[in-house]
C-alpha cells in the first residue's frame, strides 16, 4: 500500500493503557510467517491474548524476551497431545503441528530483551476466522522456539490491519512497521520500560 507513514508514533511519554505486560507460551501459528513472509512470528496462547483485552486490531510495538520453558509438566504434556493435534490435520487451516524445543536452543539469546512488533486481529490478507496475537521479535534467532516462554510489554499502537493486493505489499508494510517500532522505542521514556519485558 503506497502512502505516507510517520517514522515515530505515539506520545513522547508512554501513556495509558500502556505499558501492558503479559507472559505466554509460544504456540504454533499457521506456518506462513517465516515460510512466506520472511517474518517469523511467535504466536501467543489464547488465554494470554484474551488477558490483554485488545479491542483495537492492528499493529502494536514494544519489547519482548524469550526464555527456556523449564516447566516439566509442559514437556510431558507435549508428548500426550501430539495424537490430538494429528487428528486435527483433517480440518482446513488448522494450526500446524510443530516440533517444540521449548527454547532449548536459545543459548545467549535467552532472556535478552529486543524490540518487537505485534500483529493483532484477523489478518485480512489471509482471512483468518479467529482474532489472534502474534509477535515478531526484531532479532535474528538461530533456531525456532516453539514451546518456549515469551514475556512482552506493549507500549504503543502503530496502525490498523489492512488487506493487500499482494504478499509483497504486505511484506513492505511490515518492514516499515519494524522501522517505526525501532525509531519509536529510541525515545528515553520507552527505553525505561525495557526491563518490564525481561
Ligand atoms: N496481516 C494482514 O492481513 N494485514 C496486515 O496489515 C498485517 N500486518 C502485520 C504486521 C506485522 C508487524 C506482522 C508481524 C504481521 C502482520 N500481518 C498482517 C500478519 C501476517 O499475515 C501473519 O504474520 C502471517 O500470515 C503469519 O500468520
Ligand atoms: Mg507465527
């Protein structure tokens, strides 16, 4: 979509309802993020997402960090739910089954806070039925981290979600969102909230 976009959004000082901080397990999405858009996203559990009560769909920004999930029962459960997920494969557009590594390969990236952009809504370009939240962390991780723990703090809103004429147009807008988030987070007051996401 060709239109003018500001590089910095929101007030100089973080203002209500922000900051909003939530923790979630990283769950599998539709598998399009890295495969099609060159923009991997960590999908948020429904319960964690609902906690945020984000009425307004669109793109938000803030800080996020990923931690190894050391919860033993989560790891045991993963084995027993695999069968259920396999059965769901018959339906259309179900969430893919993905191998969870629980963040075991994070190495020195564990617990490091990076800037993030978060997409909230129905992804009109793909026409999802369910309102979801997914986070793209602006950092190149060496491995996926399904089943890991993500902690994130939302500090502001960038734009509504749009439909696009092409995948390339969507990708271009996401690249712009990333630039906007990075610039907007440079402000002193926004830096102060980095520690909330750790
Ligand atoms: N999908 C849309 O259909 N419209 C959007 O405006 C849109 N904006 C996004 C912005 C960001 C920063 C991110 C990470 C994703 C966005 N998406 C959008 C979602 C995208 O379609 C989704 O990540 C992939 O389909 C994987 O589920
Ligand atoms: Mg995803």
